[in-house]
C-alpha cells in the first residue's frame, strides 16, 4: 500500500533540516537563543527533563527501576535532551531525519556509552524490532512535521516498538493547521478530538492531555 503523503516529502524534510543544521544546529534544535555554548545548551535539556520526565516518573516507570529501562526519543536533534535522559535511564536511543544533526550528536555524545543515535527516514522506526522500549518521548518535533499522516505513522511505529503497557509521552502543536498549509518548519497541528481519534486508531489509550489549543499540547498515550 502506498504512503498517504507525496513520495518526495520525506526527502524534502531531510534536506530542509540538513540545511538548518548547517546554518545553526543548536538554534534550530532550541530556538530560545541564537548563540548557545555547550554548557547552556545541555543544561536547557536537563531543565526540560526535570519538567517533563522527573516530575512524571510514576507514569513513566510504573514501578520499574529507571536504570533498567530502555528509552526512545523521537527527534533527538543534537542530543540536547538525549544526554539528560541518559543520566536517568539505563539506555537511550534517539532518531532524527537529518543526517547532519545525527553526525553532530554522535560527536557531542561520544562520551556517553548508554546512548545510540540513528538517522531514520522521518516517518518510521524500521531500525528497531518489536517491543524493545520501556518508554518513548518526543518534544518540539511533531510540531514541525508537514503531514498529519506522517505523525500518525509514527504513532503506529512507536506502539510497535513499545512493550505492552508502556507510555509514549509527546508534544504536538495544538493549534490545528491543515496539511496543505504546512511546511517542514510550521508543520501541522491537532485538536483534542483528532488526537483522541488517532489514539484509538493506533492502539493507544489517551489517558491524559494538557495544553490543548496551544503550541505545547502534551499527550500521554499508553500502549494497550
């Protein structure tokens, strides 16, 4: 069955992000400032993990020892959040559509033996087998994806690689935008009803949500 998006769209995503990375890798990963130094850049990732992970460990770990958990990050970029996750969990694997940013991440994360970073095609997780991960996370990534069908395909793929009962916690743009108005920076947005329907179609239970109708619309999808 053919994919429900133009054949060249994933290639355009890759090329656009490679160009952004060559221009200013850290800024396009985290637009809070133009000129990051490494210390500030990685500290910002630690702050995000403190806010979104360490404050939610009951849902994330469900009684498991975090040091024994394997975590997937969708859209790892230069490893800003990846490195902070690896300070909490036993193993972290990150994927990104940009080969340029993956090479950057491999260099900056070379001293972290419990991290792996991988270039994917921007839509699936073909490099991973079924039920390999205990938790999946994504932040400021899906808001840039230019087709709703690609985001939904990620949902199916994340469900495939998660173990039963595991959580996928992620953020999307909560101001709905239609596919035909999107690009690889502005991306698409979703309503609460759209995300609830997507959870049902892809085999998740949407147990919680926060920030609907805002840029930072957070979802807690548990694999059923």
